[in-house]
C-alpha cells in the first residue's frame, strides 16, 4: 500500500530535520523561507531567526547580480553545485560545499540549497599541501649535494675508479636523478592544488615547440625501433602560454606513450583551430579501457600497467599535466578504442590576445593595490608603421624586441607586469603615479626614435602610447580597466 499524502509530508519533514546537511529553502528574491536544524547549528543561529532573512545577510560574497546568475544555472540545469563562503554568527566565515536544486511547487519557484561545512577538510588539505611542499624543499638541497658528489666521482674528478665501481655509482646516480624528478613532481602537484602555480605566459610558437620536444625523443625512438612523427601546420602557430610548462606537458605525454608502446609509432600533432590550439600525442600502444580514460588523471594512479621500458613512474605526471592545462583555461583528455588499440591524449588552450592576458593579470594586481592602498599606472605602447608599404613580420618583431629592451632599461623595473602582443607592449607599474609614468613613457619614446637609426630599423615606425593611473583617474577596478582600453583604441 503506497504512502498517503500525509505520510509523505511527514517523511519529507522528518528527512529535512534529520539530515546532517544544512538545508535552506529560498525564493527567487533570495529570501530564506525555511532553515533546518543542521543549517542553524552550522551558522550558529536559530532556524526561526534565519527564516525571513535575505541570503545576503549570511553570504557576504553574494550580491543581486550573482544571485541572478545562480538562478539561471539552477533553472537551466535543475541543480547546481559549488563551494562558497557563508557567514555564521558574529561574522565567522564558514566554507561550505553546497548544491542548489530547482523546485516548482504550486505557483512559485524555489531553490532548495543543501550545504555542509568543509572547514575541517580544507584545513587537512592545507596541512597536507604544506607538508608535501616542506618535505620536498627540505629534500631538494641535500639531494643536489649528493648528486653533485656522486657525479664528480663517476666522471673521475676525485680519482680513478674501476669498472665495477663506475657501474655501481652510475646506478646510484640514476636513482638520485629519479628521486629528484619525484621531488619536482610533488612540488608541482602541491602548487597546483593550492592554486600557487605561477604561469609566465608569453607569445610562443606551439608548432616549433612540438618539433623541439619531438627532437629530444628522436634518439630514444631509434633505440626502441619506434617511428616518431611530428605533424604541424607549415607556418607558426602562435599562442599565449607558459613555454616551459607547455614543454613539460608535451614531454610528459610523449614520455608516457614511449613507456607503453612496444611497436609502431608515437605521433605529436598540432592543430590550429578557431579560438584555440590543439596538441595531441597518439600512439599504437597498449591502449586504455573506457573506464580508465578519466582514472589515469588521478594522483598516483598506475592502473597496474607495466611499461615496456621497465620504468615505474610516480603516477603524478598526467595529473600535473591536466592541472597545468586547466590553469591555462584549457582542457586535457584521453581517448582510446580499447585495450591493445593505442591511445590519444590531447589538450586545447584557448587563443587569447595580449590584451586579454594583460587584463587578466592586471585585475589581480588592482585588487591587491585596492586592498592594501597605493597606486598603479599603466602604459600601453603601440608600434605604428607610417611607410608606403606594410612592415614585414621580421621588421615588426625586431622593432618590438627593441621596444621591450628600452622599456625595461628606461623604467628600471624588472618585476612589474609586461605583456607583448604583435605590435603592442602593455606595462603596469606598481607604486607609480601618472606623472612618473609619463616621464618613463617620454624617455622610452625618445629612445625608440633614436634606435630606429642606431639599430638600422625601418625609419617609418612610430611609437604611440597611452597612460592611465589608479586610483587617481578611476575609483574602482572595473572603471579603470574600461578606461585604459578605451584610451588604447583612441
């Protein structure tokens, strides 16, 4: 016999009050209509006090615009989950993991928000990351000393050694180098998980980078009897990315393919697509089961696979690679037709302009300046060509390189923000008022015009610049960002 409507209501009430998760029921205006006892305990306020208040009273980071966007997500997806910070009694911050469900009883829309306190989990994660980082740093210095000492003995710098000693020390040296790689990977995964990884993005040719990585594996391919292929477009494939980190990812992917490919080929492919660049490494190796396509990106995941090289890794390489690509706002995934049918691991990184990169990094600097108080000025230099014929790429590159050298010399700044684009250099100077920024810009413009002759550059080049200062000319970050790019366009 099914439950009666009254029994169903009692069951729903019982579940809502007995669940360990906090539960808030809100209307489309953000007014709290119901709070269960778990929510009351987490927020340190009686349920009766919470009911009738606005969501903004218990969520300082929430605002009407954000609430409106949240409702769009809830309506579109029926539910929406994310991490957020609520305010408990006395203003105490509480980090929570929440999921909001769309509910439409009778004639109005409601959001049922379940949440749980993750403060303890966050604390333990932080302790874990700090432990890994500290241990890795403490190990790195003695490992470097040991490696250098053993290498000197192997190379005969500390006297003659016999063949047996050389073999033993060479094995020890290989073990030390592997330990060094493990330490580096632990540090990388710690930085990625804590959000402390720093990207030094610059304009790079990904096609040339792929060929460079392929070249480093050519000798290994010959030794293993594998065909190493590198397929790229004929011309350069330009992208704003951290050069060293992209090399690290490609090296990880190619290295993995060599580990698990006994015969056939390993192929690196670079494709230029609208709005993004795709890099892929495919092979004719042992392949992957459908259920393992995501597992391989888990930390320390090995899947029980035995490499043909006999080398056992840490199981961190692919996890680190995905973290690096995601920090570039890209995606990394694996494909395979199944066991024994090879695999393909690919990533895409969106094509952003120098202006996009500058705006993104400048936003972080502005928030820091606003928080601590201070000043910041931006100078945007644009190289214009006033000659009868357009400048060649080589001429423009030479002029931009010269401009960057002059900017760093005349500003005397090494640690401020510099971003190069095709014909533009964006610069942000901290603790600098507009008048000082203008003096720097004047010196750069004068030096650039002089260099056209001394460096035998095209005399038809002209350097234009625009300057803006915060908070001197704009009281908030959004207004300032709009101002500087409006002036650049002018």
